[in-house]
C-alpha cells in the first residue's frame, strides 16, 4: 500500500530512464539528502560532525568504490586502502605543486591518479581470478604504501613521511569549520553516489555484471573482457582515490602512508560484505555499521560494566561483541543489510493485505 | 511521619552532594588508551601506570591543591580514525574540558596535530611523534617532552663512543642501523648520517618490513658486513626477533643498542636467553624501589584500587613510563595552578602554560620521590623538549639494570635541525612563529 507503484505510468523516455523510477524512492532520497544537508548541520554538534558523520560518509564512498569492483564486476580486491592513499597523496601533490589549484579539481585529479594505478594493478585480473586475484591486489596494498614511504618526493621530503593537507578554499570561501567540511564531504559523496547508482544500470554496469556472473558467456555475447575489467578497476580506484583525498582533507588533516594499511582495506571489505555486495545503498549501511558499532560499544560497554571489570577486559569484550555481531548478521542475513531493506520494501508493497 | 523523615534526609543528602560538588573542583584528563591489538603490552602498561599515579595523588594528597583528578579512557586500538573519534569525544568532558591529550601513537598525533591548536588542548608526545614540534614557537600546543628521536640518536652515538674510548675512536667503525621500515624508523636517518659525517663512522641502514618477524636476510647482511655495533630501531615483535636472530648469527648482544621502544621487558622476555647483554636507551628506568612507586603501592594497591591486572608489572619499564606521564602531567597542572589560581579546575589553554613552564630540577624530583627515575626537565617557550637526557639499561637475563648516568644529547646539532624543519613546516602552513621574548 505504502509502496505501491501501480499507476505510475511513464510517458516519456526521460521518465523511464530516471535513476529512481519509483516516485516513493525519489521522494525518499530527496528527503534523506535534505535532512542530512539542511537539518543535520543545525543540530549536530562538533563531535557528531567531525568524528561520526564525516568518516561514515568518506568510508561509504570508499565502500562504493570497492562495491563497484567486487560487487558489480566480481573482482575481489584487498587494495582499497592503498588506492585511497594514492588519491590522498595525489591530491596533496597537485595542491602543493600547482599554484591556485582548485580543491575540487585536485581531488578529482587525485582520483584519476588512483584510477591509473588501479588499472596497472588490475592487469593481472585478465589472467587470474578469485582468491588468486585477491593476492595480486594484496601486492598493490603493500607496494603502494612502501613506495609512498620510500620515495620522498611524494611527501615533499618531509622528515617523517607524512603530509599535511592544505587549507581548503573554493571560490574564496574557506572550508575550515566542521559544518562547512561536512557539507563539502556530503556534496561530493552524494554526487558520486548518484553517479555510481546511474552507472551500474548503464551499459558499463551491465557489462560488469555480465562478467561477474560468467565471464566466458559475457565474452561470447561480445563483451570485451579486458576493457570491462580494467574500467571496473579504474572506476573503483577512482572512487577510492577521491575518498582518500577527502579522508586527508576534510577528516584527518595530516596523514601518513601507514594509516592506509591492510587493516583499512579489510575494514572496507567488511563494509561491503555487511552492507550488501552489489548494492550502492548497502555501501552506506555497511560503512555506518563498521564505523559506528565499535564506537557505540566503546561508549556503552564501560557505562554498564565499567566499575565491575578491569579496563583491559572492557576493551577486549568490545572486540568479542563486535565479532559476534558480525557473525550473527552474516548468519541471519547473508546478503547484507541492503537485503533487509529490500525485504522491507516488498512487505510495504503488500501491506496491509499480505497474502 | 516516616515519609517526612525520608524527604528531609533526602534533601539533606542532596544538599550535601550539591555543596560538595560546588566546592571540590575536578580536573578532567582524557586518556586515549589502547589495551587491545598488537601494541596492547605498551598501552596497558603505560596507561596503567599513569592512572595509578593519578589515583595515588588523589588518595595521598587529595588531588592537586584539593582539585581531584578525574579521567576517562577511550579505546583507540592504535587506530588513527578511532583516535580522532576519541579526541573529539573527550574534548569537552569534565568541568573545563580535556586538559591534555597524550595518544602514545605517532599516527594519532599527526591526526590531531592541527586540531589541538584550534581547540587549545596541549598535545604531549613523550618520546615519539613529531620531533620538530620541540620548537615551541611554531608548535605552541605540542610538547614532545623529555627527549626526541633525534636527541636519542645522538646519545646512542655518544654511548658507543664511550664504549670505544672516545669520539675520535669512531673513525672507520662500522655501525649498522636495523630499523622498522616506517615513518618511525626513518626518523633516525638524518641525524645518524649527519653524525657519520662528523665522526667518520660508516653507517649501513637495513630496513625491516612491518611487523618484523622475518629478519633472515638482514642478519645475513650483518654477518657479511661484520659491523662493530648494531643499533636496533625496532617496535613490537621486531625486537625479540632481532635479538634471537642475533644470537643465531652469533652477533654479540653486548654490541647491540636499542631505542626506548626496544627496551622493555616485553621485548626481552620473549627472546629468552638471547636477550642477555642487550642494552637499550630509556628516558625512564625500570625498578620498583623508587619512593614514588612505593607510594603507589601503599596508597593504591594496598587499598585494592590498582589499575594493573598483573601486579608484577608494577616497576616494569612501560609501567614506570606511565608513572612518568602521570608525574609530568600532574606537575604541569600544579605549575599552571600557581599562575591561574590554586584549587581551581583549569582549561587546556592554562594547562598548556604549565607544560611550557615546567621546572623539575633535582630538588623537585627528590620531593616527588623520583630521583634518578626520570631526567631533570625544564621547558620554555623556545624549547618544548626540556631535557634530552637518557639512561642506558642492560638486560641481565631477568631484569633491566641501569649501566650509565644520564647521557645528554648533542643538543646543538639537534636543535639546529629542529629549527630548520619547524621553519619549513611553518612556511608550508603559513604559521607565524611566536615571539618568545613576549611570552610570559
């Protein structure tokens, strides 16, 4: 009842080709964006903006990047964090070395650097598949971080190999407060997420999915494997790269290559597994789950148990609960949180007369 | 009647509580600790010692001039993003906000470096972090107190020179630097190279990839090179592995010198007998015989309020390092109270002044029961390092024994490099350095 599409006729090609063909989806997404862009900045304090919302948005973008590669094109990757690092260091160097470089252009160029590196490390995917490909991308993870530490030019010869993000200024407006940084992050993430949503239902996206489902069959019907796989690597790395640049500029400020280690890659992989492989919305849900749950545990576990047990026990208990919840979710809903929303949507469609 | 009594009693209690709250000021200290993960041994020891010291000050003295210390832990897991979250979460807690942030992680330090100046919360990075932050003109809110990696590297060369019989004997000697291949390990390069030029020793740098449990090829190189000394710039599991590999290679542990992150019980005990004879630097020493540790035992552990689960770690290197954190933090707050009002809770900005005007000379250390426990310390607007001295301790197979007096760093050399690097940072970030003659 609430989610009834009956009666929504499309009278033009434009109407038929919208990103969200169902009215309820369109309204829902607009309301959601409106809420986060207009209402949240009014009420959220610094802590929420700086420590919760900005990282969730940035990791969502990185998760979308990995989801394009793993969820849509079926290529397993463990190098997402390294591609983020390329984006961050790329954007930093463009800002540093070219006078008057606009910020948005710099992060896009950083993303393009990541895309180029991604294509190079995507080449093995033409020959190897599955877990073996994961090992090849693992090489990317270690090589890129090593190279960023080793080649001092990347960090402008800083003695400890870290870079400090420059101030962000767009058209004379300085983005230095938490609200402005949050809005900037939100803007970039929303635009790129909509683009991704659009891309995965286009020819490119359908080719990716064909390759994912069976690459021999895809080749037989005339899809060029090399081009498809490499575009997936390029686009995925581009998204990760932009996320990395945002991570440096709107979130952390000063980053070291070691910050983008294998742990982070795994975390992004867990995000898409928990959120839903092959779903843009799942990337957001997964990122929120992986970022927020440990923080929530760290706040609430000591609150209830703080005086009874030692602080070491509390810290270890959080990890145990976190791991347990991940296992629980994977058993209850192996297709991720996005699938729960899909089920909910179907229920709403029939409500209140389920058959 | 009964009800009336209860109401009166309740009101009386509420009044008491209310009034006592109004009287007793509390100074809040946020602790971004890590008790899980690969570095849990360091985190639990240091934060445990620190908490125990603050507990002791509360129990023995009733706080600092009557201001009770309160604290809250926030688990960072040694992860940068979690560290930033903890920083933001702890920032506004307590009466006057967080007084000081000490994350014990280079990564988290870098992540909050820009934020602390805006939020006016001092960032203390004892024995790690950004070395050039010792220039207080460019980094007013950052305090790499006591000593820095660069200072430490100069003391290592001094220590080796002492063993060889003078700096002139260093000429032609071969020193191998076995370092953790990360920003942390690379901190040593510039200084050791500069000193190599000056003293004429030959420096070979051998990188060990994280985490460092595989060092076969590096030790093969050492065997071929036959260096006179090996400097171990390690971290975590890399340290016991290096000691064991040295034993296998037949390289004398007496000729191995470690940094302060290589010189704890957690580094030597896993290596077993291979660690015997190994020497490492430390800006604090091991041992439970110091009056300050005795005070903690009688005022905290005897009352069952200790933070360490394993009480035998009291007096270990990491634990004592935590006590040093506590000592210095409390001293800074005490100093700041002298200027901004005794018995009051202070803001981060006021505590910052305390850190900048610390003066812990021998006399003060003796009063604190910490003579020889940590080096004398005097900070200023120019100098946020304050000491630069370390002691060397040798592992005898079961405990660390101090083998040198405080060795002073080559501060002239280090200071030049610090100012150069800080000036470059200031230029990049567009910071105008403070004029220290105007600071009070």
